[in-house]
C-alpha cells in the first residue's frame, strides 16, 4: 500500500471558490462576470512591439537571478520619479510578478512559527503564503466604518509580542479599493519601529489611484531600511500574462532573495524583462487613458450599487474593485454570490475569499467593459428589488 505522499502544507491550504465560479461561467455564456482581477485592456502597442522584437531577435536565454541591468536601471529611475524612492540596482530583484516577489521575501525573512500580520479583508494569497511557510498569520481586522484603513489600535489588537516578525500592507487595496493615507502609513511606520518589524508593501495597483495619491511606504523617513516594496507590470501596463514584477529592499535581503530565486524560477522571463524596459521608457499616454476610463467605471458602479435596494458601498479610491456590504439580505457572502449567479446571471466574488472579515461583503470588479458593467448592474438591480 502506497503512503500518503502529500505534505500537510499543501492539503491544508484553503479551497477557493474562484475555480467553481470560473467553471460555471465557462459553461454558461449568458453570465456576466464582475470578478476579474486583471485589466481588460490589452498591453499598449509599444509593449506588444517590444515582445515581437524580442522574439524576432531570439532573446530566449536565461537572465541573472536579480534581473537584467538595463531593466533595473530603468526601475531605479522610475522609483525616483514616481515613488520618491532613491535606490541602487542592487536594491532590486526582478521577479515573475509581484506575487513571487512577496513569496521570496517571506521565505528570506520569516522563520517557522514567526507571526506575520496581514490585512483582513486582504488579497487572498497573503494568509496561505504565510501558512505554507509554517509562519503564523495574524489578522488585522479592518473595519468598514473606518474605510478599511489600518489604525494603531487594530495593529495592537493583532500583534503577538515577541513572536511577530512582519506586517503585510496593500495600498491601493484588493479587495476594498482603499488607498492608505499618509497618516495611516506613518502610524504603521511608528508601530514597525517600536516592535522592530519588517513591512512588506504590496503596491501592485500603484497607478490606479483616483482620489488622493499613492504614497510608497519605503519613501517615509527611514522605512527603506525595514521594508520590502513589491511592484508589478501586470496591472499598470496590462501585462499579467508576461509575469513580470520586482521587489525593492535592503541589499542584504535582496542578496539572499537572489540565492533563493535560483532555486525557484532561476530568473524572471528574459523576454518579459526586455518588454518591461520598453514599458517604462515608452509613451505613458495609453496607460493614462486606461486609468481615466477606469475612473468613469468606478464612479458609475459606486453610484449604481448605492442606489440598489439593500446595498451599501463605500467609495473605492483605488485599484479596480468595489466592496459593497450585503448584510441586509440575510445571506452569507458565498450564498449571496451563488444566489446572484443563479438569479441575475452575474458573477461576483464572495467577501470570504479575502478573509473572515470579508463576510457580509462581495467584491465587484470594474475591470471589464462599461457596457458589460451597465448590463450586469441592471440585472442585479432587478433581482435585488424583489429580494
């Protein structure tokens, strides 16, 4: 009889409902999805040309584990101009998307049993990442009444003294659309210094800010020495399939990350790195137009959701998600999502995909065409008016 060869770290990971929803949508083409977590815009023309050129010129070999010099030099300039961060190339590791960057960062800094504070609700990969490394996830219980901002009080409630190593923050946020204020970031910084914590700052949606402005955590005084910032080309440049991102942090941590990178993917795809150089150096008008279009969708969705019977939604200031409250309907978020899928033929994400504090909410993405958003919201409104 064969042994059970599966490791507990894999079998104990949570089962996501995304796969179930995708399967239903694939078999029923009448369903409109408000679930996408990627831009519906294609990569801009100069990015697609760069991809074609890289293939034509047979750029198909390995790159250095830390990333190509030309890309890191372009990133250095971008960080200084857009993020108010002054770094050197050896402060950067180019990764296969920001998610790999976060996983590598956790692997290089968090030991077994050490606590990592994570926003709840927050990106669905945070908790499983910590768990798969045998760390201890500690939920920061974000509150709708505070617009899902992190506060000093919430941090104090979450930390386990002497056992906590790090905090993960995400601004702009998936799933809430929250953009952290400077005051919020300064409170996190003070807390991190007081408790000697490292901060992982997920800034994948940095370009998608409509109200206020994006502030990189590492740009705060002294925080570059105790933070790792994660960035991505997936959202800002419509490049999710190219799997390219980068981590920025203290040189000693980046050196260890390069060693671990060799043991995982060796390097980010060379073709994608070449394309990323052109993305940063090329015209930015295409992306600016994309952001402006998303802002129109955001305002429309926010208005329509709050006009629906029983629905309540705070105004998202960033990313491309709305996170409405559904408590009025007396169903948990999974049941409500399944009910909406059946009755209105509209797919949304149940809030519990993003943590226990996501109960009572659903995530609606406006990263789909305006016409589809309008049709989906019309269908939702008709069904909810009869609920």
